[in-house]
C-alpha cells in the first residue's frame, strides 16, 4: 500500500462527499477527476487494492472513467 | 471629602456605568475622580477599551484638564485663589506665610496631609483672598485660618 | 533620475458634480464645490504658505500661516479651511498678509532649535521652507524665553525617532494616525504652551502605535524622522516600485542617496494604497542586505555533503544534468516545479514555461496552492473568473461589510485602514471568525455582530445567512432573474430553504446563536451595498472551495455584485498570489485560467513555444510529495518557496524531499527546504527585480530595481539558462519581453506592457482593447461566464474533529509585524514587536491543564508535536487555540495535518485537533537546526 493510493482514496471520497449537491454527483466527480487528476493518479487508484474503501459515488465515478 | 480606595475592579465598574452615555469620556473621568479622588494611569488602556476609544485619547483628555489628578490626593485639600482680585486683597502674603508654615502652593504640605493648589478665581472676589477647603468656599482667608482648618 | 516630489495640494480632493468659479490672484478658475481655497490656488500653481495642512488630511486651521484676503470678506481667513464660493476674488499675496505670516513664523522659530545646518531634515523641512517663503530674516524674540528646546528624544521605535524639541505642534501626526491609519495612538498632551505630542503617556514602543509611519510622513519637520535619514542623509533620487510583502501591493517611492536606499515612502498616486503603508513595506526592507543572504550558487552531491560554491555556469549545467539523469532513469513525469507567489509575473511565467516546455510535463504548481487555490476554483465556477470582483477603493461605498476568516489589521494593514475609515463613517461590520480579531472592537470600531463559530463550520454559517435571506423574502429577485442561470438558481433555492440550513440547525454545528445569525443575515441582505471580504480563514479548510462558492451565492442572491461597494473579495496573502495563479502555474491551467486540455489554447502555446505540450493535468504539490515517497517523483525545482516550513505536516514534507534525487532550491536564504537541496540558486530581492506583481484587486504594478541583481543574474535569466541547458531554447533580452509574450498569449493581459504601465501607473486586469486602462469593478453588465451560476453547497464536516485524545481545535494566523514563514521579517528590526510564535488559549482550557500565562507547553496533534509559549486570552473561546507560524523554532506546521480542500487540496491549516500539556523546556531548535546545518556546512 503506497502513500499515494492512501491519499487518493481519501481525496476521491472527499470529492464525492462534496459533490452530493450536484445534479449528477457521479458525473461531477468524473468531470473533476478529468480536470484535476493526472492520468496516472486515476490508473493508480484503479489498480490499487483499496477500491473497497471508496464510497458509492466515488466507486461509480472511478468505474466510469 | 472621603474617597474610596482605588481598585481596578471598582474603577471599571464606574467606567461601565458611564460608557454607554453620550460623550462619555469626560463624565467617566469626572466620576472616577469623584469616587476615588484621582485616576490611576495604569487603567487607561482598560478605560479606553470600555469607551471604545484609544488609550492616547483618554490620556489627552486627562492631561488637558488641570483638575484631573493621576495620583491619590492627600486627605485634605486647599484650593487657594491666586488671581488678580485676590492678589489685590493680599493673597501673595498668604502664599508666603503658608509656605513658611510648610504649605507650599502647588505641592503637598510638609506633613503630607494636605494638597495646596493655586487656582484662578473662585467667583468670590469680593471676599478675597478666597479659597476652597475640602470643597467648601471660604472668604477672607489667612494662612493661619487655613492651616487651622486643615489641622482641626 | 531625481527625487520625485509629489505635489501637496494642502487639502484632500473633493468630489462634487457642482463646480464653482472664482478668481485667485487675478486668475479665473473652476473647482468642484467644497474645494478649499488653498487647494484651488495650488491647482493653479500658487502655493499658499502652510504648515498644518497637507492633502492627506482634513484641514485643521491651526497654524494661521495660510491666511488670505477675500474681497468683500472681513479679516484674513485661513485658506485651508475656507471653501471656494462662486464669484470669490482671492488674494494670496499682499503686504498685509506678508507681514502677518512673517509674524507667525517668527513665533514658531523663536521656540525652535536653530540648528538647521546639522538637522537631518535639512533640505526636507517645511518649516525651513516656509521661513524662506515668508522672507523671515530675523526673530525679535530671543530663545531665552520659555521654550521646549531641552525636550527629550524618544528613540524607542527601531525605525523612527521623535525629537520633541523640533515639534511645532501642528498635530499633523495626530491626525495622520487618526484619519489615515485609524489607530489613534497619538494625542496632544496638556494644553496651551505646555501642550505636546504624546503617544498616550508612554514611549512609542509601549504605546498603541503599530509603526505604520504615517505620522513620520505627515510631519513637516524633523521631529518624527526615519532613523535611516538621520544616519544616511536626505535622499537624492527616487525609483517607483511595489512592496513585496502582502497582497495589498502598495506602491512606493524607494528614495536613494546615490545607490544606497534611504527610505521607502508610499506613493500618493499608488492605486492600491494612495499614499499609505504598513510597517513591513515602509520599514522592513533591511533583509535585502542581511548577511544571511546567499549570493553565490552552490551544489553538492548528497545532502549530507558540504555545499560547494560554484560559478553560475557550473551550477546550471550541474542542475540540468541531474534533472536529465532523473528523467532518463524514472521517466518524463518524474520531475516538476513549484513557482512562488513572492516572485514577479515574469519569473513565474518562465518557470511554468520551463516545466511545460523543457521538462515536458505539466507538473507545475504554486505555493498559492496552500493559500488561495479555492478562491480560483470557487469564483471560476460561479462567476467565471478566478479573481476578486472589486478594487480596494470600493470599500468606501460599502454599507455593510461581511468579513470572514480574515484579520486585515494584521495581515492586510493598508486595506484595513481603508476599511476602518469607512466603518468610522458609519458602515456596519459583521465578523465571522473563531477568534476575536482586533476589528471586533478597537478604537472607534465596533462590529455589529461577531459570529464566533467553531473552526471548520464556515459553510454552515454562510448557508444559514443565505437561508435567512431566501426564507424571509430578502432575495434580490430582479438580479437573480436577469443575471443568473435560472435552473441553477432553482436548485440552489430548493437546497438553501431546507431546514438543515436554518440558523437554528446551524447553531448546533457552529456554536453561533441562531438569533445572532438571523440578525446578521438581515443586516447583510437589506443594506444598499453589502460587500464580502475574506482571507485564509475561508480557503484553508477542507471545504474551502465550497465556502467560496457559498459566499458567491450569497452575493448573487442579494444582488451584491457588479458595482462599487459590493462584491466578493479575497484578501490575498503574499504579494503576487493573484499573479502566480494568473500566470499559469497550476498543473491543469495555462496562463489566464485555460485548461491544458483545451486544444485551441494548447495549440496556440505549442506554436508560440515551438514544442509539443501535454494535454493532461500534472501533479499538484501534495501529489508530488506523495509520489516522491512512493519513489516515483524524483526531482524538483522549487522557486522562492520554503515548503519544508510553510506546508502542512512537516514530517511528511521532509520525508518526501529526502526521497528525491535532485532538489533545486532558489531563494534569498538557505531556508528549511534547502537543507534537502542538491543545487542552490541564490535569488534576488524585490529591490533588484524588474517586473510586475499583481495584487488582490487584480492590479498589475511595476516592480523596478534600485540596483542590479546582487547575485549577478535575474531569476528569469537563471530559469531561461536552465531551460537552455535542458535542451529547450529560451531567450529573452529583458523581462519586458516576457510580459510581451504574456500579453500575446493571454487575452486578459492583452493590453499590458511595461511601457503602458510606465505611462498609466497600474492597471487592473482584464486589460485589453475594450478596457485599455483596466477593469476596477468586474461583472458590471454581465458575468465573465455570461450568467452567474448558483452552486449547491452542502456543509460536510471536516474529518479533522476534536476527540478525547485531541480535544482542542487549533487554528493559525499571522501577526502585523511578521510575514508568513518570516524569512524576511525575522531578519529585520520587526522582531522587536514579536520575537517568537505565541499560542493563544482560553483561561479555562489552560487551568484544566495546569498551563500558566507565559509558560511553555507541548502542542501535539496526531501527526507531530512542538513546544510553544502560551498566552492566556479571552480572544479565543474555550475549546479553540490559535497560533502564528512565523518562526521555524516553533514549527507550528509540525502539527498541522495533510487534510485539505476537497477541490483544490489547499491544506486545512485552519483546523487541527490538538492537545496541550505543560512543558518545562523551551522550543527545540527544530527548524533552525536544519537551516544552521546548511550554513555551517558552507562555512566549513
Ligand atoms: S507610526 Fe502609525 S500607528 Fe504609530 S503613531 Fe505614527 S501614525 Fe500612529
Ligand atoms: S511631531 Fe511633527 S507633525 Fe506632529 S505636531 Fe510635531 S511637528 Fe507637527
Ligand atoms: S500593506 Fe502589504 S503591500 Fe502595503 S506596505 Fe504593508 S505589507 Fe506592503
Ligand atoms: S480673583 Fe480670587 S476669587 Fe476671583
Ligand atoms: S495651513 Fe491653514 S491654518 Fe495651517
């Protein structure tokens, strides 16, 4: 478990929690990741073994990437 | 005149009584002086805070009026008029005699019990030399009569 | 190059639509009604003699030197206090006036030491000038009468002295302190002949004085005088430049004698400061020549080796080789850069260009990340532009000021003075802050409401304010209909009406009484002009971006956008935070806030720079550090930034730096971060820089050098040469050429050039064809994004909550005399005011833990601990402690965690769960040890 994946989990969960007010929270999270995350951050998180720690919206968003 | 002993708490209470009144600064300082006989300068920052002004502003008012004191008064007070009419009626001699008796005008008496202050006209010119002894107006005073009063 | 004398017209300008005509000394003239006769004459070029008047202060009429004769009027009125009237015929020079003025001067001089020849103000003294002007030849009154010639000098202030014997009791100093600065530290003590200037019965250092220097500037004599003038002499030439401390961006005249800086005097025509300054800008520039400053480049193989001083050539080649090696070994993405918001726009622009074009990736971030990134995000989402909406002068039209998480009297002093002036005129203030900042109650200022919330509950509060407006019919329907997106508003309206946003619900979360919230909301929503000002207390939270959007919602909902006196205004920390953000130093954006994935924009830069650019965002600082610890990110160029001290969770930062194979630091001093560096490039101080800073009101100000770089190279030159050495050619003849490139590539800067700035002084972007002299107020007829967009802003509690183990909440801030991590201010006389970091805590919390006032205590959080000196105060409520972060010895960031804003990763400095316990030992030399290590190694 790397230091990055840990932070990435925390970050995406937090982004999801704060996007709940949006019309389509999953889409909002996806848009956010596209705008601000490097492709490697996304792929690192996908391939990490920590995806079980994601909240529902975060998990859906990651899957939709 | 009996004054209360200065404590910061008691003084602040007096300040707060007046803080909300319009133009509170003079009222407050006067009230403090009435109650305690003087205004302790170490309290200036707190007075300023209560009145929502700066410490310098309180200092300015306090030093502008010569009536305000910043040290505790002696137990007895002589305010001797040294203005023109009283001079014509011989107050200069009174001043000299008082000094000889240990009561220099502008200072505290040698025995430490009386403050002697020179003032300008008490509105009692016809009965000069005039003086206030502990706030009571007296006419035709002499050094002797004054000393007698404050030592009685 | 000569000394710039800005004309003094005697009394302030008056604004009026009505003009009056009059004749002065035979010359007809027209002035706005209300203008003084003195000013009208000065505008005609006739300087009426004066001593007590100066145009930064209201007329006072005490010196009687400015007497004039007016046809049909009896006597000789003072021209400074006499307003012009239609048809007046004024004479400023008559034999009668001359005689009277000479008489007045004679009296002044009779009580003034006649040592003009040896006086430090010789040649810069209005009394001396006036004596000449009125033709004073001899003084009938001897100096043997009662006088003040033996009056003592007060030298307690480190920067200026007060020589009472020279005072003419004009009270300009008193009025400057009251009217301009708003501190009311001075008074006239006593009365009549005995009256004298006094800082409240003590010396200056023990008084309320904040050493802004306004009184020194206002003093017509040498009574109040800069000590540098006494030491060095009267300056002979001026260079106009900009303060490099805070986001106010004050314009200054650097006054020099030959090549030596004598003093800094704020520029009256400066758009941000209009002739005022604070102690930092005016006085704290000594660090620029501090012996700690490094002037030569240095390299070392490993961070345990001693530094080796080398030539620029060698250092640059060495750095380039190391970076190339790292990229060869770990890939193109393995290096990056951090730009500094202390540097000029031009320097920042070339750093981000180097990363994108020469490093070949987008791993560029800026230290603005740690302060105002949520501002950019939040205002872009709602208004369409990442910047504040007003100019500073706008506050003079505000009726209600909502101040959130900012402490302007300490952090943005010159803006605070403007704000205080408006408050004294009757505007109402609402303060939202866990701590009782000075503005809550200070001389002649009293906040209407202080919403003393628990740290971390900002969003709940702003939602509650909007809730009241929305449910009590206080919305500005017309503004909402015409200026904002309907659907977004509907969504927001439904959201904000919910009971969870009511003051009653929010009281439970924030600790602010519902009644107080309601009253504050009504005050804000019903005033003509309500303005929001905010600082790091808004942005440095896990919901920093949400809060910025929440404030934007509130402003739009109440129609407080798009004119003077209103708006949403960030008070930026460092001098060039705005500029650093504008210049494209975020990993996802080119200059002008355009996303790297935008093909049109990217192709434009590819063409301009002649190289391919990446379309995906790069790493942010925290992600760089994380992946450094993972062993993937290996090289970094850190420009003028001390991340080991200023970034949260020091331990983590140091571990990350320690894991890198090439750390290049460019700074004035061997800072904390330099302890981990392999290459050190010495930087230039603002006195050597040639470029521009952009302040919090989007104002682009010129920074002009008073001397060539002490290091031999401009910082942009170093970056260009490093790029070159990395194989990407970058060549500029001067920093003006860099600005030209910025203007070509960035629409909001299209009209900016050094030549233009030199002509007009400063401009607020957007500056382009439509707005050639800039844009003081934004979103006037429409938002930059077209229609304003309401955003739904639910409150999400921070994960950093107090608990049994860490029951207190720590929040952080800064103090007036110090600046940020203090690298500069700690190296000036400003240490006299604040020699160490202090931790404020409430009496009840202290008692519980057996901590006494002035003692040391160990401050611990779940990530680290440090020792600090404690002050017991009722400024903070029970449960909250507050500390500053200016000194490395206390290392306040040792305890802050790496929680951050959800959208921008701006660290959550403002909330950390902590515990305190008494400590007998003073703070360890945590940070200093690192810096000292570097220094010692050099000396070996
Ligand atoms: S330096 Fe500034 S605060 Fe101090 S007395 Fe002068 S004007 Fe007032
Ligand atoms: S110190 Fe200077 S400004 Fe102040 S009253 Fe004296 S001469 Fe005037
Ligand atoms: S207010 Fe800011 S910009 Fe102005 S002088 Fe002070 S530190 Fe410098
Ligand atoms: S002169 Fe002494 S009482 Fe009037
Ligand atoms: S300048 Fe007008 S009275 Fe002093």
